[in-house]
């Protein structure tokens, strides 16, 4: 979905839901953006995993080595019998299918069923490249819902000016149409 539509917000709710916490023994969240560097991402993921284990000296491996194989073996070993959720948030690019497969390598050796890798992106081609199930596309809010939300961003819940309907409603709707249903745009402009 487009920027500001709520992909990260939606995923955050899923990630922090008590059922998710109960289902996955290990949960990792990494914000990717424009820097899809397999070594860097692998180090970040390992760092998150070791932090959930209570840290200690073993967590230093993520910072000390630049050996991708060693990092990936460490991830595989730590996740071997655990059900995990890895969120790669806001992925802007991945140069090739091979680069993607290299990043995924340590996650394919697990013994526990039901693990998941979740990717958020605004780019349909990237979603198609990394998909194993049909992607979920988030769209902007519908017109009536959006104007209600936009008005709440402008005035608060019940604080519209007395002559709003007569003088300002038309202007608010013209502005709302230009925001294309984006909740982030409504908050910012509101």
C-alpha cells in the first residue's frame, strides 16, 4: 500500500497482540527502508534474537563478525526448535531473488512449524518477488470514513466550530479529496 496508509501501524497491532506473543517463542522486528544489505540485516536480526535470550556475551557475535555464514549459523542454531515471527518493515528494495533467498537461508532450517516472515512494503513488484502467500494490499480509508477521521484530526472529537457545516465543510472536503484516504496525511494536514 501507499505510504502513510497504515501498513506499519497494522503490523504493529498484529505483532503486539497477546495471541501473537503466545504463538511465537521469538519475535523480531527490523526496519529495513532503503538499505537492503543482507549482512547488515542478518546482524540486526541476530542481535534482536540474542537480546530476547537475555543478552550475555553470546550477543556480541552479531557485532564482532562480518562473516555472513557464521551469523546465519548462529540464527539457525538459536531458532532451530522455536516458532518465530520476523517482521521486515518498510522494505524499499531488494536487488534480486538471490539476495532475498540469501537473507532467508537461516530461517528455512527450523524444526518448529508455524513460523512466519512478514514484510511490509509500498512497492507491488517487491511484494510479488518475496511472496509465498497472496499479499494483503492496504488501501486508503473510504470517503465517508476518511472525512470523519479528518474532521476529528482537525477539531478533536466533538469540537467543530458552530458554523462549520455552512462555512468550512466544503473546504474540508476539497482538502480531504486531495489526501486520497491516507490516515497519515489526514493527521499531518489536520
